[in-house]
């Protein structure tokens, strides 16, 4: 048995020594015909004269960019309790380029109603990560200088959260230096119930009523026939309760770019649902009579021009599927593939659009006195151009205790509707921890 095994091994060794497929050297022409893929790639890019997306020109003809890349897909689930970069120095005491509390990076669970345990089981995917150096005067050994470096990847897919909770108190993102472009998003605000009075607006309500001296139908839309008359009135004594209503809106794609930013301005448009109103109105007629009425009606057709001044500490969840980078530079540099130049210091850039989720506020939105003032002109125009019929001029218009205003269409009125520091539904998130721990 032993002799058989030894003979077999000897025969195999002999066959290997006589194989004709042994390794041979290839010249350059032969190598050019061979395809392959390396794990590590080293690239050089000569800088040029370019203008970024914001219109700033960068003459970088004396800069060379060296890039060491990894052709691989990596996965990462990480929590960082406190991330502070670029603090103090030229930024001033207690000022940082980046200051983030409780940063978490994970994958995005398939279930939109995911639990914390489900989130911890996922990982963000980092495709083709690389490090890049910007070298001034790259061809001169005597004067070459490192201007900055960048940690980046061709794409990062996952969920980045900042802070520990989505509440009315800003937390998480304290200071931001970098570039981010948000996707267009929508939401629905619900206005809070309130009263509207002359004390709120300092503007009079003006209009006309119509009726007949004899007869008249108070249920008719208009006074018709012989004997119809109009009476003008104005009121600086009214108290109308405005009911709560829904106000859908859309915020357009927004660029957030700058150094040591603490808030962002979002611009959008929307519509306001039907606002029912009811209350007391005392009006003066031809400077002689006072009309005291219980009025009812509704306002429709209002449009809104929305400006949201939002603290970055109220933005907690960023859904990533884009190239991203973290860089440090001694001067402003337009890195290859970047939309805008990175400012001096630390810079966090997310190149493609970032999704914020639903922008619906979690609490009711107050209608301010300034917003109410913008509605009075439209109300007065409709009440004057379309006199309300009250039947008999004496018993219905001058007399009588109620006046049905009905619908007040305001399709041509656009409200300047400013909002501040909204707690948004789309910024709710689960912690990246097992159990009930908010951060780990």
C-alpha cells in the first residue's frame, strides 16, 4: 500500500515538471492585450481653470490631484457620540467647522416602520472609497506643497441620523460646513384655530349689503327686481373665529452651502383649505347707524408663498444615496466631481440630492397677525364687488341679528407665510441601538 502511494506522488510530480503551461514573461505588446481589475487604483488629475455651480471661478492649473482608490464595496454601521472638527483657532473660541452630537450611520431598513433592533442589523454601503490629495506645484520638488486631502467614495447608501430625538428642541447638528442639496419635498400643515379682530389687524372690514324697502327674499343669492338698494358699511369692531384647516405645501430643491452654518432657509408654495369663520361684527352705515350682526361664512382659494427658517438642529434624518466626502484644505479648493468649491477648513459634502422625507409639521401652525392683514384687502374686495343680499332693507339689512356672508373666494391672493423651526414628521427616526437606549 505504501509503495502504491509513493508511486502515485512521484508520477504526479513528474507530470508537473513536464507541463508546457508554465509561467512565462510577456512583453509590453502582449500585456496590452490582457484585461484585469486591480483592488487598488492610483490616479493623477491635473488641475484646470473651472467655474463651479455657484459661479465661483477656480484657477487650479498649478495643482495636481493624486487619488488612491479601493475598487470594493464596504459596509459600515457606526455611532459617533461627538464629532467636532476645526474648532477654535481662526474660527474663534468655541466655534467649529463641524459640530455634531450623536451621529449614527446605518443601512436603511426595508420596513418604513422599522424598529431600533431592525436598524442595528443593517449597514450603510460604501462603494469604491478613496483618499485624494491636492498638491500645489506637483512637478517641483523644491516648492511642492500639500493643500488638502479628501476622504470620499463614489456612493454611500444608507441612513445618517443626527441627535437623539425629533423634538421642538434643536439637537444633533450644531454647526455645519459643507454642501448639501435637498430633494423637493412636500407636507401638510394644519393651522391652529384663532380669532381675527381689528386689534389684530388694525384694518377695517368693508363691504355692501343689498335689499328692498318692501318685501325681498333673504334666501335669494341676489336682490332682483324693482326697489333693490345697496348700503355700504365698514367695521372696526369685529371678532371672528377662524377654524383650523389643512394647508398642503411643497418645498423645492434647496442648496445648503457655507461655513459654520446653524440654520437654513427653505422656500416653497402651497394652498390653504377652506377656512370657516363665525363671530360678531358691528358696522357703521353711512355714519348714522350701527349694524350688529352675527356673521358666518368661509374663505377659499388662498395660496401661500412659504419661507421656512429652519434650525439645522431640527434636521435629524438624511437618506443618502450619493457621493459624499469629508475634506480638509488650507485654501478654497474645487475637488474633482464636486458641485461647488470647498471652503478653507473642514468640509462635508453630499453631492447628489438628499431626501428629507415628509415635511408635515408634527404640531399645528399658528396664523400670525401679519398673515391675517394680508387677507383683509381680498375680503373687502369680494364683500364690496358682490353685495350680500339680506332680503328686506330695514328688517334684514339694518335690522336683524345675523348675516350669512357665505363663500369669500380669494383665488388671486397669495399670502407671504413665514414659518420658523418646524418639527417635521419626516425627521422622526429610530436609534441605532439595541433595546431602549437612545444612543450607544
